[in-house]
C-alpha cells in the first residue's frame, strides 16, 4: 500500500478496520469511522473500500451500501465486500440486485463475485440466473482454474434440484476436493437421494479423501433416513477411529441413526458416552421411543431430561406432544401444552396445537378438538382438517367430518385427498349418496 502512495496512517486505519470486521466489533469500527471523517479521509478509495468491508462483515448492510454508493462504485474489492455481505447475512435477492448493478457499471466481475452470486442464486432457487452466471464463468475461464467456482456451480444446481446437471458439472471438475464432494452429497440429501449421498461417501473413501465432521454427519443423516444400520455402523466405526465421537453434534447424529434404525441399545450406549447431553441428543432418544410406540418411556425420559436441567425447545415439545398423541395421553398433552408457556416461556406454535388436536380426534373427543381449533391463535390449515377428517373416519363421526370437509373445501376446493377422505367416511357408514 505504501508503494501505491498510501500513507502509513491510512495503512493503520485500513488494518484496524479489517480487524474490527473480523471480530464483528461494530462499536470500535464506528469510532474509527468518526476519526476518518475528522481527518477528511473518507473519500479515499482504499479507506472507503475498507469501510464497506467492515460494515458488511458486521452485518450493517445499510451503512455498507451508503459507503459503497457514495465512494466505491467501481472498486472490485468494495463490490466483492458488499455482495458477500448480502449473501452471507441472508439477503440473496439484494445480492442478485447488487450483481446486476455491478454488471451494468462495468465492474470487473472476479471469481469471488461470481461465486457469491451463484450462492445467492442457490438460496433463491433461481436456476435461470445461475445459468447466466455459469455462462460468464465459462467465458472468463474460471471453471477450469478455480475449484471454489466449480463447487459453487455444483451447489447452485443441486439446491435448485437439477441434480443431473450438478453431477455433470462435478464430473467435469479437474480437482474434486472435500468441499466439492460434500456439496454434491448435501444436494442429494436435500432432495431425498439418500442412497446417492451414501455412494458419494463411499467414493470419497475410495479416492482417499479425508472426511471431516460435516461429511460424516451427512452420511449419518442418510443412514437415518433410509434405515441403513449397517452403513451407519461403518460410519460410526470411522468416527471412532478419527476420535470424533465426543463431538456433541456428531454424537447426537449417531444416537439419531441408531434410534431411527431401532437399535435402542446402541443408541443408549452412545448417548451415555457423550461428554455433555443437550436438547438435541435428548430429543433424538425421546423421539426414538415415541416412534416405536413407547409413549410412556418417551415421557419418562422427558421428565428425566428436565431433572438434568436441560432446557427444552419448541422442537422437543413437538416430539413430546406427538408421543402423547400416539399414546392417547390426553391429560399429559394438556399439561405439557400449558407448561410450555408457564414454566419454559415457549409460546405454543401451530405444530404444537396440531399434535393436541390430532390426539383429541384420535380419542373421539370432537368437542375438545373443535374448541381448540376455534380458540387457537392461528387460522386452521388443510393439515388440521386432514387430521380431523382422518379421525372422523376412524370414529365414524359423520357430522364432524362433514363440518371439517366444508372448511377444507373453503381452503382448497381442488385438493383431491379431502374428497377421498369424506367419501370414505360416508362409505364406511353406507351413505355415499350424501356426497
């Protein structure tokens, strides 16, 4: 920077801003900005670019945009900082708009800018814009030179559900590193291709690519979804060899895999070896018993978890209320629904109410179900009316079923399943002619 005529004081300010951005220290960065204004240095390109970078890293995107538009419109570094800030802070639409503006201003679109834009396309599931970026990448020759660009392309196509294209891009890459393999594997998992995800893991092993915690967790998730206990045990053995079993996230994933595969002894063994149990690991073991119809055991475990001073979260309460529903535990479900708010400060959401409504319907208590539907602070959805219709068929409650059917038709008159459910309710009672 000194060779380019930047004074030592400016070097210090730029380095200080970078440090503030790295540690997300907005207060100290603001103090530096005040000093910069006092010295009349805000308009110098290297300073304004550093300010854009600082504000972007701190998530202060409005301030970053002001600095960018005021001083740094043509600077590639500032452009990269702003676009990256939008993408990393969860504003993919703004990132794409930023890219369009940069392209219109003839900014040099480097590999980092194009990579971030691809990530934004992936978040927006905008495959058309992603293909435009792909054409720009090919024109600039980045595809052959930059493994990060290749991984971003695989990620974009996979997120958009174009798995064949993602695999085609993947196969064309000269360097397939851990990140690229994991990106493809994650895409398969997201779109339900769990066997392909496990195949990726096996091919990585054959290629001698060292696996990291994320890749192994993805492998365990695939095993959990399809009930592949043997493959899950092999991954568990690999985790032990790498000394990663004590990691809470990995340990919880192992517990989930064994639990979903019905290997409760193995699930308990891993659970009890965890250095610290959290709400996720407890949730997995509780859900395992609930899924196997052992509602009482699931609720007893929940009580034990509370005694261990582990704070429940909204997701775990869905598991607990589902256990109540499948076990016919009406009193317990009402108790936990109330306790969520009074003891744990968790406001019951839509899913929690559905669990209890489903329980009332299963138990043939249509009056309680109707009361909750009318009093809950949400507009009833098709999911609720489907649950009610299914329960009405189970209990032969034609009148309540007809009421639920009318509400469902009002929400979506083209939903075939509600007509099938109502037809079956009438059919079971021998009164098809009423439909």
